[in-house]
C-alpha cells in the first residue's frame, strides 16, 4: 500500500534493542516489531525516549500484549491495523529490584 519498509534483523543475542534504538533515533515515524512478548520488550527498551509509533505483528507463543490491547493475532489482521489503525499512547512504568550486596 505504498509504504517503504526497512527490515532490520538482529545478528546476535541482545542486538534487537540497539537496532530499535538506532531506528528510532534516525527519525523514522514507526517501528514495527515482529515476534512475541520478548521481542516487544526488547524493542520497547530500544525506542523509549524517542517520539516514534510502535507496532507489533505477533508471532509469539503467549502474546500477552496483543491479547490485552486487542491487536489481532493473525498477521493479516495485524497488518490491517497497522495500515488503517489510529495510534494510541501507552503509559510505560518502570520497576526494578535492587541487587543484593
């Protein structure tokens, strides 16, 4: 439908967040993750702090995020939402557990 896409595939464990960060920092308007909850987590960590829309095409096993947000579980359904859906803000909270000394 006339969209230009650049596919970034991590070549090493832990590289996904960095690829997402680089993509968001380049000024592109949207990053689309393809995978499950773990993939989404890595990409979210990469794009935090950047003004970028984040989409998800779910290929995971559990898919908690898509089930909670109403994103279709099928690739075709997710693509339809990405093409015609309206972005909505999502609040991101942080939690951490201090390391024991």
